[in-house]
C-alpha cells in the first residue's frame, strides 16, 4: 500500500468507525424503544435486548449508504482542513487517481455488503423475527395466500420451511365455481410432489357436497425452501432467496414487486456506495476559505438525503410506469453522478 493510499484509508476508516458507532447506538436505542412499546405476552428485558441486537444488522445495512457518505465527507474534509489533501494534489495525484484510491479503500465494504446480504443479515433477521413471533402478538407474518399450478393456496408455515397448515381451492374447468376444497395439517414434500396426510376434502358436485378424509398426493412446484421465503418478510431473505421468490411469483402471474426491488437494491448497493462516496469526496476539494469542513459535511449529507428520498419515490413510480425494478435504483444514481462534476468546478 502506497503512502497516499494509507493516508486516505486512515482518514476514511477512522471516520467510518466513529460514524458506525454513532449509528449503532442510535439505532439500538430506537429499536429497544420500539420493541418495548409492542403488545407483548411474555416479553422479558433480556428478550427485548436480544431481539433488538439481532435486528441491528438489517438496520445498519439500510444505513450503510449514509454512513459511507458521512465517513468519506468527514475523512477527506479533515485531510483538506489540515492541507494534506492539497499536498497529495501537489505530489502529482490527480482528482481521478484520488477517486480510484478511495474506491480501493472502500473495497472491503463493497464486497462485504454483498456477502452480508447473502449470509449474515438474513439469518440474524430470521432469528429476530422468530423470537418476536414467539413473544409478541401480531409479530411476524407466518401465513400467505398464493397461487400454484392453477390452485389457490393458503400456507401457514414456520421459518424452517415446515408447513403447519395447507389449504387449497380448486376451481371448476371453464366456470367461476369452486370444485374442491382441501385442508391438511400433516404436510410433507417429496421431490416434485407434496403429500397431504389425513386431508379433509370437500367436493362440490352439483347440489351435493362430499366430505372425505383421505390422503392426497399431487405435483407441486413448491419446496420447503420456497415455503420459507413465501411466509416470511422479504427483509429476512438472502439475495438468492429473493431471486427465487421473484422468479416463482412472476411465473405464477403474481405480484413480485417487493422481492424484485429488494433484490436489485441489495445487488446494486456497491454501485450506490461508490456513487455516494464520489459525491462526498467531491465536496472536499476546493478552498477551505469558501466553505468550512462542517458546511461541506452538511452539504454532502443533505445531498445524500435527497438521493434517499428520490430512491423512495422512484420505487412506486417505476412500478406504476411498468419499468424494470432495477430502474428504481439506477435512476436516482443520476443525482450524485450529475452533481459530482458540478461540485468539482
């Protein structure tokens, strides 16, 4: 590592550590207060703390763009205030070279954001939601209506993929009438088939209703893994599960907007971080007499908040326009990309 890269890395990572601790403390306090206000049945102080701490990875993950923005703006602002940034420029480093070094310094965060989205954060969020579900009334969603192979299904499942209740409605061919209702609490999957043991089947045959208790075995596209992401909040799913969920719902003609947009938001997060880091670094260049460090940091945070709100508004706008879910992330990126050259003037 060159001396210039080490200088930038020290400034940015020290700022990031301070910003991370501040965000962690604030988010933990807010999470504990939110959990304490929920209607609870058997919620102890230890369980509130455990639910709050295990839910922190997702909250900090959502705050990561703003943390990187503030860390880069404050770190480079400190270098600019001490004239070290000017020395780097005088030593022959161009602004473009400094930008590349900043991206290199942030590379552990860029790679880590993808790894955490796939492995670390989903497990922590599932544990937090499962513990909340066991203690708080109206906690985690554990049932869902969906459509599968032409049947309408109501599935009540557990976070591990086990099905507690399976209900299905089969419609009559060519008529908007119910032909058969099936319900079972003993459900198991075997390859491409699902076995419903001791299923209660109501068959509507003209003016008659036939009530039977039989074993049913039928083909299905669902697996225990798919049941897990169907009955859980999309926030608790990994990248691969979000992709599988979006693909399955799209194939069945169902609304896959939530899963698709969350998938692209997490997948494109490294690009978002790079764009915001470049925007934050652009505020550090220029004369310190014109703008002080605190003003520069405030300006970077203000633009970051504008970017965040633009992303929040782009999500429903892209959905209503019928655009690809990734556009909800790509279009707001035009804000930092267009403002960065202007701030460098």
